[in-house]
C-alpha cells in the first residue's frame, strides 16, 4: 500500500518538471496502480495489515481503492480535449486530481478513526478547486459554498463522537479485531452518522449534490459521484462496528429516513429537465439502499453495500460522462431539447442504452446483484421496507428508460448538424471501460453463485 502512495507522489513531481508528459503518464500510472490494487483481491487472507496498525486493508478498502484509481484515470481521459489540450491549466488540473486520488486512497486504508476524519475533510479541498477552477457557470461559486457548508457543518458532531470514543476506551482504531465497543443513546448515533448521511447523501441532506454536479466539469462530476459519495457508505460500515448497542427505534428511524427519502428522490427524477440533475437525484435513490444495507446488520447487506457502491460508482460516472458528451453536441442539457441522438451519433447512443440498462439493474450487470443482496437484507428486517425497496427499483427502471427514450429518439434540433458533432475514439474508450467491469463482474458472480 505504501508503494501506491510513493508512485502517486513521483507522478506529481514528474508533472511539475515536464508538463508535456503529464496526461499520458498519469493514465499509464493509473493502469499500473489499478493492477496492483486488483491483485490484492486474490490475497488468501481476509484482512491484510501492514506497518503495524497504521494501514488496514480488507475487501471493502480494496474494492473502493480500485474504484478510485479507475474513475480518476478515466476522468482525466474524458477531459483531454476540454482541459488538457486546450491549455486551460492542464498541469494544475492533473495535480488536483492526483491529490484527490492520494487523499481518497489514504481514507480507505487508514486504521485510525481520527486520521480518517482528517482525510475525510481534506478531500473537500481538491474537489472544490476542480469545481471552482474548471466549472461551467458563475453559479459554481454558490455550488461550492453549498457543498462546504453542508459537509463541514455536518461533520462537527462526528468529531465530538470521536472524542467520546477516545475518552471511553482510549483508542480510535477500527478494523476487524480492532473495533471499539461503545454503547450510547440514539442521539449520539444520529449525530455521529450525520456526516456520512450528508456525504452519502440521504434525502433531506442532499441539496448540495445537484448544485455541485450541475456546475462541475465532467471530471469533477465523475469523481464526485464515483468515489466521494462512497466515503459516506464506507464510513457508516466502519462506524457501525464501533457501536455495540443500537435501539430498534433508531434503526427504524434511519430506515424511514433513507428508504423513504430514496423513493421521494426517485419520484423527483421525473420532474427534472437537466440531465445531470436527474442523474444526481438518481444517485440519492441508489445510495439510500446502501444505508438500509448497513443498518440491516447482515453479511448479505454489507457485501451488497460493497457491490452497490462499486457498481454505482462506475455507472453514475458513465452517465455523467455521456451527459457531458451530449452537452458538447447540443450546447444544452435540457431534456426538452436533447433529441435524436440515435440518428446523430449512433455509437454514443449505444453507450447510452447500455448505461441506462445497467442503471436499471438489468441482468447480468453488477447492479443487479447489488440490488438483490440489499433487497434481501432489507426484506429480512421488515416487509414494509422491502415493499419500499421494490418501488424504488421499479421507479429506477422507469426513469432510466425515460432518459434513454427522450434523449435518443425524436427529431434533432435544427441547430445541430452531424458535421458539428465531434467523435473521438477516446470517448468510446472511456464509455466501454466503464461498462466492461460491470458486465464482467456481474457474469462472474452469476457463475459463482
């Protein structure tokens, strides 16, 4: 794990020395880092500790580290024409993405709750710089303000909770075999979970997310939806093991907050006219299932959370990438104006079809296994919440099909001509690299289970 950190620092130094080498050097190093992180999946041990108790790596961390490296590398590829080749601060952009990737990798491997909190807050700085520096509209200043106010203010109760743990047991380390047993009231549980509920995000704490996505560049949207939102689910999984007793009323309240809000977010998707805002609200609905899976306290629920976070990270990144490509062709993201993509660019229309099918958990995608495991774990807790989960799945399929049919069928606007559409092989590469792992892992789980 230390070698991953050293390699990222070396790439940052190369970028500062010679800016002409930066983007392809970054991509190749991401490929190497991804291979190294994936090799950890084949480790026969369930838990690998290195450097004493500083770093701790298990299936959750390895899966999210691999997701981080893949999404960050593809986000750079998707920005080659807009940022890197246009001379719009390419070196600073790469440094920001590398810094964010380094912070996220440390977040997923650090074993100290206090260190995790520090890196959790530091991760806001690079993504804020990406949104403010390479965003589209002047409203990006308001979006950055919303994001900082929501996340920083909600994380203060978590810091108090960490100090409570430190005072009770004298240790803030987590990991299998290192959990600290803390038994507190429902108010402490909710306050300590608030930072992760905002980061997830849960409905009611989500207002910063659509604003940030709409104003962020394509790389910012891909990293924000693909990786940063997973800090909330990862933190909930780690924190849940540190609390020995949670009252049933608290669990029911969190289920109602998460699943009920997820269903409302799925309904709100039909009222959106901006493609990126619709995808952002669909993220709220999908990630609410992760909240239910964590608090179901079952092995299927926790493994389903991992599958859902990985699958949603790849799928939502792909949808935001396709929304950005549509904006380049149509100069708008309005669903009332983006029409006829199937005639205009058939290759991108194929990517739209595959991404929308995966987003609605069509077999044999990884999303299907994630939703099945989470649905079973939630149903095992209560039949009522199982019904809500079924409605959310139905609505997910409905708005995914709605997005595809509206954007790819119909007559093209008069101001759009096929000669004005720029097709690059790198766009198809990014799309299919995001789709391929979802299909391969889904088929692999089908054969294994």
